[in-house]
């Protein structure tokens, strides 16, 4: 419950979009319409893998006009600990899942004059919803969509049908790359840029934007950050009076939840700030992975974002 | 449950008053004998039956009279209702929130039928029957926010969220405690809170903003704020200060119980689904001192709160001129007995 209101859903359709991407259509069990959402929003999907609870955020692609379903698109990542593997191997039409209410950490700036949407690989999911919303609002936009090759472009056909020549494709295997120096110049004042994709691509685009003199407020990104593994360590939840082990394949937040403590979260990807936790003491070095706390806050050692960050050391004492 | 709507005024002859039931359900804002600013935010969950927290949107016996007063204010000053062009989606979100809530919780008075985008709204107390197309502004007699808020008690601000801040980019404000939408429109959270004393220094607004930026759909929150008003006047705006400012000099020991009102704002905040905007509702409740002291616990407690209030707060809230006279009046209703914890009457 600490991630907000939950909605039980049934998978009504699974579509193999490419070799590594599946699209899932989710319908509410209650029969009541799913709430509308603003483009760029994600939901956290809770999966039950034989008693093991897995929670991953997935961006919403679209919602049926009558609210009878949402769609999400999931890339199967190599070496998955479970989430994307479970979605690909176990989840079939008819299965039940639980999702949270939509949360938007990557909204369209409504005051923007024009919108440049840049997607790499599976990062296309929020961009897809944004493009549809901009089209509905008749706002000016461009879509720049990069992929390994045409066969791995999970959304090419749908995007092309809806957006025509506003869509530009970049295929790695044809030596086509999104080039900041080509897309940024000659944009009208008040243009906003949104990028979602692999870390390297996001950094390159943001860097290019800054170098071209774009204000920070006009550059937006979403990182599909996942907790990485690391060395195991102990966590002491001081207020709850509980000590737990954080295994190497587990995030701190997951270990805390497994110990029976409901900690707050919204994105589970180090972006929203909801899971900010006070460090009472630590025997070792904090390994900060989030994009929420400032550099000074990271250096101070007083706060940790428990969804993605961990300890390199023996024991971490938290105010939880 | 059918509400008996009163015929009363909030100006000129000031015939507004509370029935005994309305007094008992008054949202008294003090759970202790003292008051200071805090991040007093809680989940906007259904509260006790018949309390103003029972439903997300509270409609009470003053509904029809308040809507009449709002129409008068808007007629004199259309700038009390403003919306920047990018807020249209949020306006429609607000139409849905208010119509759904009113129809669900007060079915004898309001009715909503939806078939796709074809909506049918019936408001019996105000005699309105409107068919319209959701999302199509040309099918309503007013823009969407103005249309629905002319039919709903309370002021409303729509805040756009961008660049990790909230911007007051739309609103309808006709029952305000001395602040102006026309002045604040387009401002950011800390800009429009600029005039508030002390709270910035103790970090109240930093924490409140951080909290609001992550406000979740389906999880509204609420808080109470308070001030005091001379005569039951809803429209105490800076624009009309020349009409009501002088009222503060008219309080005498003889009329204080009748003229001086505690004014409580029940403020609720919702994340809106289509626009990702936040709506901030400010619902004002008025109670005169004579009515307040009919609840002994409230008479005792408000006496102590007002007597010990920090002067900066009293100045900001505009109480200074009549505070002592009110404290003297309330002292007669405070026997010094201990008060029980919590807001509700004993
Ligand atoms: C806001 C947001 C929106 C998102 N939207 C989408 C979306 O629309 N579609 C989508 O497909 N994904 C999306 N994601 C990513 C998604 O939530 C998952 O992170 C992704 O599906 C991988 O989950 P997993 O459980 O399979 O992988 P995990 O097991 O969490 O692994 C993730 C990566 O970390 C590495 N890793 C994990 N554990 C270890 C370890 N112990 N040692 C070494 N390496 C390790 C893995 O190699 C893998 O590459 C989004 C993420 C965020 C934050
Ligand atoms: C987006 C939502 C909000 C809006 C639109 C809003 C608006 C306002 C406005 C217009 C004022 C009057 C300022 C003036 O004197 O000109 C005010 C005062 C104030 N606000 Fe907010 N506010 C919001 C949220 C909050 C929250 C969450 C808090 C929580 C701490 C808060 C605390 C206060 C306080 C303490 C005052 C002074 C009130 C008094 O003493 O009478 N506000 N607010
Ligand atoms: S849950 Fe969003 S930052 Fe950790």
C-alpha cells in the first residue's frame, strides 16, 4: 500500500511485438473504468512469482477510450533477476496482476511551444503516449526514435500510422544515429526536449542540449533505472526494531519489504524522492545510485534512496 | 438525507447564521490550546458521518446562498475567475471530480449520467439541467472550471506542475481571506506564499512543496487554516478592501459576540488525472462568537489560542484591532477547566 492506491487487473491480451518486447493489455478486475492518465506516467506492477513478490515500474502506452484497459510494453532484459523475465515467460492472458495508480515523473510541459521527443529502444513507451497526447492537442512536435534495427523497433508501425512524417527513425545497423547537432538548431524559442532511452543516449542528448545553450528547464529525461545487485549487507530498521539481510540480488527496499515493513515508494527507480530515508549510522560506504538527492546530500551520508542505492560495507542503520 | 437550504446573505444586511446542527459540525481547527504554523497535512479520508469530512466535497445548508453570493461577485469583477490557456485539460478534470463527487454523495440534489463523452448533469437546488460533451467547451454556457465552480461551494486553484514547482495558473476565488487571484496568477508556490510570516523560516513551505510534488492520484489530502472576519462576509478580497476593511473598527464590547466570526478554511488537494495538475480547494466556514461558545470546549480553547497567539500571526491575519475585545468576550466563557484533546465537542 505504501506505493499508493492499488488496482487489481487481469491480463486480457499479450502481444509479441518483437523478439524481445511484449505488449500487455491490462483490464480492471472490478469492471470500473481505469482512471485517465497524463502522458509520461508509469504504474508499478506487482508480480507474484510463486510467493516471491516482484515490483517493477512500467510506463503506460495508452488507455482504451472507455477506460476498459491500459497497455504497457516490456523489454526482456538479459540477466534479469525476475521482473522482465517473469512478464515474458509466465504472464499469459487471463492472469492477474496488481498495479498502482498512475504516477507521472515525466510530464509534458504544457506551456511549451514545441516538443522534441527522443526515444531509444524500450524508452519509446512514455514517448509513445506523449506523442499521442500532443497530437490530440494539435501541439507542434517531432519524434526521433532510435533502435538497433528495424526489426527491433517495437512501435514503428503504430507510430508511423499515427504520426506520419513527424516520426524520424534511426537504425544503428544502417549507421543512423540521433545527432544533437541536427535536431536542436533552428527550433523555436520555448521548445522542450524529452529523452528516454539507454543511459548513454540520455547523457549525450542532455550534454548536447546544454552545450547548445538550452536552459536546463527545457531539457527533460526519464531513466529506466533498475536496482543493481551488489555485495550483501545487514540493515537495521531502528524504529521497527528489525534487522534484515540484503542479499546480493535484492534491493534495500525489497529486503525491507520482505522483512514486513511497508516503506513508501512511487517510482522504484531513484527519481521521485518518495523513498528518501534517514541514515542513522553506517559501517561502510553508501553507494548512491539515484538521481534525486544532490551531490552534497550524497556526500553528507545522512540520506539514502532505498529503492536503488545500497551499502558497500557491513551494516546500515536506518530511521525506519 | 435532504439538506434544507437557507435563504440568507453574506453582505449588506448579513442575515447568515448557523443552525444548531451546522454549529455542531463546524470544522473547529484547534486540537490543542495553542496554535502555530505546521505542515498540518493529512489524508482526505471520509470522516465521521455528518461532519464536513464525511465526503470529499461538502455541501451544506448555505449552498444556495453561497452560490448566489458568488454570482454577485463575478458580475462585479470577472477577474476573480481566470485560467491560462494551458489549463483547459485541468479544468475538465475538475468538472469530472466535482460532478462525480456531488452526484455520488448527494443523489437527492445532483445527478450525473455519462455515456462516453455525452454527459447529462442535473443540479436540483439551482434548477440546472445541462447536456454537454465532455471535452468540448462550446457545449457549456461557461468555460468548464467556471461552469462547475459556480455550482460548488469553496474557492478553487488549479496548479500546473512543472520544473519541480507548482504554478497557480487558474482559479476561481470569490470567498478569500484577503488575497487576490488576479495578483497571484502565474506565480510559483513560494512566490504566492511570500507574504506569510515565520513559516518560511521554519521550513514549512519547503516540506509542503516536496510533499505536494509527489501527491498521488486517488490519495487526496487536506489541511485546515483559519482567520477571523467581521460580519459574515465571504468576499474579503483586497479588491474590495474599501468595503470591508472599515468593518474592523465597528466592533464594540456590546456587539463582539455577534459581529466577530471565526473563519475556518477546509483545504483539500487532489492530483488530477489527465492534466497532472493539482487542484487546491479552499472551503470557508464562518461561525460567530455567540454560536461558538455554545460548545463549551470550543469557547474555552479559542479563548486560550487567541490570547496567546504570536503577534506576527495576529498581524498577518488582520486581527490586531479587535483581538483584545474578543479575548475579553471569550474570557467570560472560559472557567479555566482543562480541555480534552482533539477537535470535536465533548
Ligand atoms: C519510471 C520507470 C519506467 C519504466 N518503464 C519501462 C517500460 O515501459 N518498459 C520496460 O521494459 N521497462 C521499463 N522500466 C524498467 C523496468 O522497471 C525494469 O527495471 C526492467 O523491466 C528490468 O527489470 P527486471 O526485474 O527484469 O531486471 P532486474 O533484475 O532488476 O535487472 C535490471 C538490470 O540490472 C542488472 N542486475 C540486476 N541484478 C543484478 C546483480 N545482482 N548483479 C549484477 N547485475 C544485476 C541486470 O543485468 C539487468 O540488466 C521503467 C523503469 C522506471 C524507473
Ligand atoms: C497548491 C496548494 C496551495 C495553494 C494554492 C495555497 C495558497 C495560499 C494562499 C493564496 C495564501 C495567502 C497568502 C497571502 O497572504 O497572500 C496561503 C497562505 C498560507 N498557506 Fe497556502 N496554499 C497551498 C498549499 C499550502 C500547504 C500544503 C500548506 C502547508 C503547510 C500551506 C500553508 C499556508 C499557510 C500556513 C498560510 C498562511 C495562512 C494564514 O495564516 O492565514 N499552503 N496559501
Ligand atoms: S521510490 Fe522513487 S526515488 Fe525511490
